[in-house]
C-alpha cells in the first residue's frame, strides 16, 4: 500500500478484529460453551493475527528491507526476516 495512513488503519483494524474474537473466546470459556465452538472462535483469532502480521511484514519488506538492500545491508535484512519466519 502506498498510503501509510491507509495501511496503518488496515493493520489496526485487523488487530481489533483479533481482539474482538479473543474477547469472545474468553467469554465462551467462562460460560462453558461447547469446546469445538471455542476452537472455531480461537482459529478466527489466529487468522486475524496472521493477516495483520502479513500486512506488517509486507510493509517492512516494501520499506525497511528495500532501504537496507539499497544501502548494501541486504544480508542483515534477510537474516532478520529469516529469524522471524523461523518462529512461525
């Protein structure tokens, strides 16, 4: 995304979606809801977080990594990305 404000709003929106789903999961567990329903809601939290992470990572690649490569620091930037990917 070329518009940083639009990107930031999109990222925040995704994190708010995840937050809403997580609050619902907590309420469901407290209420003793059906386990499979809880898992479905938990998966929704994870999907929303994954989408937010993808947006943040794409922005990082488009900006910070691109700048690092131009400065001759590509190996460092790639190592940083690989470290993040190894945690997934």
